[in-house]
């Protein structure tokens, strides 16, 4: 495992109910793909896709992506979505996570079901097939009104499904369910739709009797849904995330090394970063190094840099040693290409060699200039009117970001994404405000009325020097 793919939707705005991708190396700090735009669109049924969930098949090696056929943005409202919604789930499939099949629609809801929501799948080794489960609002013969329950069916190819059966029913409405396997036991986390809280249960088999685990952490969280869980890179720590839909603040991560304990440590702001977009209910897939690099698409980024006239040296660090990959990396504008594993000393030597060769080639000798301000990128020094200034590492990165984007408006979210260095040193929103103030104090004659580092109200900042 070398990383994580987060597949999600973003909300009820235009194109919000489509499929978005985000990547992470550590499962806590995320970068949005495709510039924060949808990667996949549904043109079937309601022409919307919510609650996407990816799963890798041990039978054919493919990754299947299933989702809710629902688009609230269409304007029919939640009552129609529950009572007269689609009984189909949407399916995409891929062999490389980059090229995806056309979506298909599969009917799994029982006759009379008002909806099929938040489908997920877990491989049942006893059945040698996937148990696909989802929420449907149904009304039994002896019920006076409909209620959300969890139904399920088995499949091996996400084309043909067994007869749907009732998988879970509670006294209250229940939706949004995920299942984790740890230590030979299964842990089921679902949303009590009546109380708007999560419930944790455990059993020794997928079709066994689940018993509730009392969790003060989950009991204390109200207004959450869309639970998802995955192991972090240490192979011991589980990360459970929950969508704070009532607050509209996106996913909240919480950690535990023992699911059976019901105790979770909720992370503080700055200990995680979910990316630039607000992420709504989705699923997370552990991916390989090759898949991560394929999705990260460094070649596309390098092409954009070169097309924009950027001459900054580029070294590709990759696990792919195929000749075609090396050729593509160098032909797109890369200056060097190293395959993993590599030695740190060699990498540093190659970086120094590239910096020597690049000096003078871009007309600036490795120096960013703006008026009487100069930043020597090779030496890491900041000079104002020839006088050297002291900058912290984060302040230095922030200044370089503004100088390489002079005249452009940078949103706060874009700045936060760029300042994260990928190893957990993350700048949160409050800290960013502190750094902006410090830059102005060091560079502006009157920090209260800045001439160069301008605030664009409601948007972000622009460097005008």
C-alpha cells in the first residue's frame, strides 16, 4: 500500500452530485484531482451520482465503483428521493483507475422500495462473492409507515445480483452503513437516521448476529453520516471518518488502534487536511505506488508547467521503470527520471547538478525578483534593498508562492493546499493569517495598508509588487 484514493461527491450544487477524486499518501492529508472538478459523470437515471464507493475485486483484479443514482439539485426534493427514488445503483469499472467504463445501471431495490442509497460492498470469503448492501425505505405489510432499512444482495461481477434480502432493521431508521474487518471480526458502523448519530457493532461473520459496542466518542457526535474506515500506513491504526453534514464542514477523522474498544481520538484542525473541496459521503480505496503516480499525473503537471513557460527543473521520482514511462517523463519536459528505490545521496547530487545547469537559463539566475525584493532560490535567502531578512520555512514558501504568481488572485484554500509539504507539516487557516501578517510586517512600509500583498475580500490574496 502506497496511498489512498478518496472517491466522493461535494454537495447539491451544480455538478456537485458527480464523482470526484482525491489522493493522499498518509490517509490524513488530501489533494484534489482534476483541479477539484468531477472525474466521472452519470448520464443515466437521475443524471446524478452520490455516495460513491470503490472496491477492488480479488476475483478479476478490477476496481468497481458503485454509487447512488440521485440528484437533489434537480429540484424534486428529499421526499421524492425517499419515496419515489431510483431503485438502481450505478456501476463503473476500471483496470488502472485512470480509464473507466461507461456507467451502467443495475436494479437491486425490492419492488416498492422508495430508494437505493449509499451502496457499499465487502468481499465475503465464505460465499466467494461481494455482499453489496444499501439503504432502502420500505413499508412492510404490518407497518403503518415506511422506514429506512439495510438490504443486501450478492454479486461477483457487479452485473448480475442475487435476490435482494433484508440485511439489517432497527427500531429507528438506519442508513449509511460501512463494514470493516479486523482481527478476525467484522465491525459495522451505521447511521441512526432518527438520532443522526453513528452506531458501532461487531460480529464474527458478515451474516452473523451483530452486537452493539458502546462508544462514548460516537455517542457524542450528532449530525454526522457517511462513515468510512481504513487502516493508516502503520498497519495498526484505524481511521474512521464521518461527514458533519449538519454543520456543512465536511469529514472529521478519528483514530483508534482497537475498534472493539469503541474509543476514538478525534483529530484537531491542523492534524489533517481534507483538500480544497468540501467532501460529502464517499469511499476510500488503498492503492499501490504505481496507481498513485498514475492518478497524480505528474506528466500532465510537467506539461502544464512547460506550456506556461516555467523552466524550474523537474525530476520524476517513480516506481515505474518501464521504458515508455521514462520516455514520456523526459519528453514532456522532465530533466531527470529516477526509479524507486533510490539512494538519498544520489538524489541530492542530481538536484545540485540540475540547479547548476539551470542557473542563467531562465534569465533570472535562480532568483525571484519583484521591485527591490529578491529571493535567491539556490541559497534560500531573501533580500530587501540588499539587506538579508530572516524567514521561517513556511514564510519562505509562502513568499515564493506569491512571487511566482504575481498579479494572480490566490484563494486561501489554494494557498493552504500549496503550503502543505506532504509529510504532515500543514498550515491551517488561522496560522495562514499569522503568516500573512508576518510577511507584511517584514516587507511593507505600512503593514496596516499594504501596497504589495493585497487582500481580495471574500476570495484570497494577490501580490502586486
